[in-house]
C-alpha cells in the first residue's frame, strides 16, 4: 500500500501498476487481494508467449493462449493493414484490463481504476465518474505520485504539469485511457510529446495512442534524432526501425505540420469507431480530435495554450 493507505502499488520487472478502488472497506480489501493474486503471474504468462507477441500482426497463424495476450492481439488487429504494429503496442492497457477484471469479479465496487504506467482501465458503477489528468511530459511521472483519476480530496496533490483534464461518466462508452509519445517509457516512431486517447477499453486505447503518436512526425527533419530501436534494446519488437530520442526546437509551421499528420490519423480512428477522442501535444501546442460530446470533456488547463477542436 502507498503512504496514503488508499492505493495499491504493484511492481514486477517492467510492469508498474497503481490500483485504487472505491466502495466499502471490506469490498476494497477483497478487490486488492484479487488484483495482487492475479498480478503475481502476469509477467510469467506474457514471457511465455513473448515470441508471438513481438511479431508483426498477421505473421503468425496461431492464436495466443493467455487472456492478456488475446486481448493485446485483438486491440492491434485493426491496424494490421494500416501500419507496422505488434501486440506489444497494447501490453500495458491489456494488463490493466486484466487486473480490473480480477477486481470487479471478486468484489462489488462503486468505481476503480488500474493505472499501468499511464494506460488506465476504468470501472464505473451507475452515476459514478472519474476526472483524469493528462500529462504533457510522461517522462516526469513516478509511480508514487498521483497520476490518472484524481480525487477531490485535499491530500491528493497533482505535481505533474497537466495539459488538460477529461471527465469520464458512467454513461460514457469509455473505459480506457492511454498516453503515448517519444518522452514516455516506451519507444515511439513519432515526435509527439504526448497523445492521449479515450476508447472503449484500455487495450484499444493503448494501441490507438501508439498509432496516433507515431503519426505525429516530420520525416527526414534534421532536428529529430533517431536511432534503431535494437541499439537501445536488443530484444525490442521494433528491431531496426528508427525511434525518436530527441526533438529540437521546431518552428510554428513544423509543429503544425507534424500535428496535422496525427490529427488526420486520429480522425480516421474516430471514424472507424476505434477511439472516441484524442488529445495531441507537441512543444506547447494542443489539438483535440473526436466526437463533439467527447471533446467537450477534454479541457485545457493552461490559458496560454492553443486549443483547436479538429
């Protein structure tokens, strides 16, 4: 348990999860025990199917056997003909979903979230809601600090610079939130500081955030430093593909061009029903894409920011 005595922190290898449940004390305790019991075998399950999960979608004929791996595959399959992608693009969201299922299957909760490094699965009973902070620089996050759904209690202090918030109500068709970008803990082919997507599930949001963040790009621009993914992590599923390591100061036109590429991708995913909305940031500029009802729930928190509803 974290010092606030409300949130559960679970860590195993590359998996770092924050869990919070709301309900009676006894039901919350049951939920936390269920999450911990499920979590202890997650990494072994994923490692057992890692060869499959690192392959581009469409190359393998057999389906994975584990529930998490199947969820990962389902989340990335819509992109098989669109771009290079492997099931690993949805791993954090899929893990978050699996832990949430364990909790809600074991206990009666008013609401709960599982935050796996910024990729969040939500549970909301009728008439419940979450307010979620969106972080512009994911590389500043720390598991002991408040990220994700935010309580209004005074003891919760958000220390990260937020570029906005979004409110998820129980009646909204959104139970997954994910953020991707070159500043985050995973590699990115694009230059977005952060792309946050809202979708029906956490795994779906995770895959979509990866795809949209990769689309925010300026191919060949000398201000962008890229290196082969395998040079940084020999076992990366991205292999020789160039991943972003730094982005110099861009001109206003360059920022607009890069964001527009991401906006077009996000619009396409909204049209296909894969996401409900997306917020894209690059060097102080913000674009919001999605259905009007979803966009209204994404609010900028800074007055000097350019907010465009695309």
